């Protein structure tokens, strides 16, 4: 038996809301509306009201949330109150119409913003909107509303900026404290950082804080770093559980996680094709070892790379006491994707245990056909003239410098562990063997030299010492240390075996 829903309806809004929607919101939007998202924690949908288009959000409350709702506002009520507060303060929000609660669910209804777009979808128009968005965010804070989840998708443009998704907000009677304002601003700037320049950031901060913004730049930057850390931690957690982007899977004795877009039948087909390639020793078999197998093949229209990890009983037993190496690869691949490094997309991870020993694991990655190993690409590059070669050297040096700046370190940076894709305006680089990637590691000179030695001993033999010196100079700029480091790399390389893999 369904529990009756208790509604709070805005004055004058009764005429917009169909009676059937108020009696059974979920049934109504599924039958007559357009479901946008149907997740574990909430459902969002569009539907027709009387002379108005409605946006309906249905929150599915866990037991702990229902208990908390006895003492404080539920997410639906919080969104309702936040929208009303901003509306009274003159900040643009979708017109709040009603909120309700019944049983294990809570409901929020507002007027839909038809044909509106998030600021991330505005393309070149995004920059021109930044001053207006900054003023809207400042007005929100002055009204005492701390958003707590202010990213680009929560700023919607329909002629002017609208602020949405207020279900996590907190209210401060005397206005939002300074450090909370910094957090909201940092979250927003981090979400749009790929679309704006340093000058755009300065203009945004100036529109919010005026002359004081020059003193606050480093404070905002520090909070952006914290936002990044929080985001990456969420990625780490989400890819190892049932979440909005990932799902848990069981395939016979194998269990693990995959992106939601891939079906179980597809995974079965991918693993079957991988085993066939290994059995037939076809051209798609890229690596055969006692501990791992790597295949590269087309499945449908997509080129996939499958890495199979193998363990003996003893070596598999060790994985009980630490984060298993193949699972680290899955997590790191998702973190690299979240940081926008390369176009390799992790699709699924599966592992099989026997008693307390990890016996087998599979990492499945989408590998676009435009990507080739660095060693192979260099071979074709040397046939295309010195000008393009020098541009490439500069681009690759810039990529390695960006890894140092982001504190990303690959423990085994051989040339065939770097993938290259040629773009219209340059090159894109990706790292493979993600189990060897470490994050938030400061690149001291010893680590950088180690990477340079690994690259030097795995490059094609026709790469000249002049090109290597030019690469180092591009890495270090005007720093005179590059000569000393060049000699050190040459010395250490002479003690290592060359591991160049001929294409």
C-alpha cells in the first residue's frame, strides 16, 4: 500500500500541477513524461503540466536519510527552500512549484527551462558570460546560500544564468563565510578550466571580488587543487562500486566493474575474442609473457586492448595483503581519464579468485585506432622532414613537463609505453601500463633521469644524439643543467640493455 504524499505547493501553482502527478509522481512521469536519468538515488524527468512544462526530481531515500529527515530537511525540501531563498533575493532559478514526501521518496517539482543549455555547452560564448555568472554567484552567496556543488552543469543559460541543483546547499543568515565562497568559486572554475584562459579567470574573479581579487588568486588556486583531489578520490571510489557511471558485474567466476554503457553479452564476446587471438597467436597478440598477455583487436567498430594478468597460487596470495596490481591499473586508468590525459578509455575490469589467491584478471580498454606506440610513430616521423620532427620533439617535451607539473610519474616510461595520436593542431599523448603510474609524486632529478634513461634505451636506434639533446633543452628551457643531465643519462644508459621493440 502506497503512503500518501504530503505536498507543499507554491501560492498560485496548483493550477499547473496535474492531480495524477501529485498522486503518483513516478508512475506519471514514466508513463506520460520523458525520463532524463533513472539512477539508484534519484530520478529526473520532464513532463507536461497545465499550460507549462515541468521538471520533476524524485529522491529515493535510504533508511539513514529517512531517519535524518526527522530532524532536518530532506534533499527535496532543501532544494525547495534554496530555490525560494534565491528567488526572493532576485537570483535567477527555475520557478519552484512544489515539494513533497511520502514513504521512501521525496519529490521536487519546478518549471522546466526548455531549450536551455549548461554553460559548458556554450562553446565560444562561455567566456562572454563569465562576468554575469560571477555576479549571480555573488548574489547567491550574499543571500546566504552556499551551493556546495557548483560546477558548470549546475549553471544553466537561457538568456541569462540560472543556478540549479540546490539540494546540497547550506544557509547562512549573515551571508556565506569567505572560505565557503572561495570553495564554490574554486569548484566552478575547476569545472570550466578546459574552456577558459588565465585572463578569463582574472576577469571572473574581478567581477566577483573587484580589486580584492588580485590578493585572492592563490587562495582560489589552492582550493582548486583540493577540488581536484576530492574529484579524483570520487573517481577512485566510483569505479569500484555500483555508481552513476559504473556497475558491478559477475561473469561466471569473474567479477568486477564496467562502465554502464557496456552489456554483459558484449563483455563475453570481447573475452572470447581475446582468448581466440591468444590461442591462434594471430597478429593481434601484442605481448606474451609468463605473467601477462596483451591483445589488440577490433570488436565491432571499436579497437580494444585487453590485458590479461596471470598469477601463481603464491603470487596471487600476496595480492590479498595489498591493492592488487591489475585493480590498481583499472583505478589509475580511470584517474588518468578523469585528468584528461590521453584518449584511452577503460571499459571494464574483471578478476577471478580461488580461495584467498588472485588467479586471473582482465583489463579492457578502448584504444582509438589513431593511437600508435611512440617507437612506431617516430619511425614514420623521421620520413616526413625535419620541421615536423622538431615540432613533435617540442610537443613531447611539453607533455613530459606537464606530467611533472601535475605530479604524475610513470615508473616504467619506455617508448612503447607511450601512445601518440596525431591531431590537426598537434599531438595527443597517452600512457599505457597504468599499474606503473603514481600520482602526487614530486619529480626530483633522480626520478626524471630514470624516466629519461628508460626512454633513451627504448627509442629506435636511428634517433640521433642531437635530437635527444634538443628534447632535453626543450624540457629544461634556459636551465643550464640539461648538459649535465644529458651526460648522466648517456652514462646510465650505457649500463642498461637496449629494449627497443622493432615495429
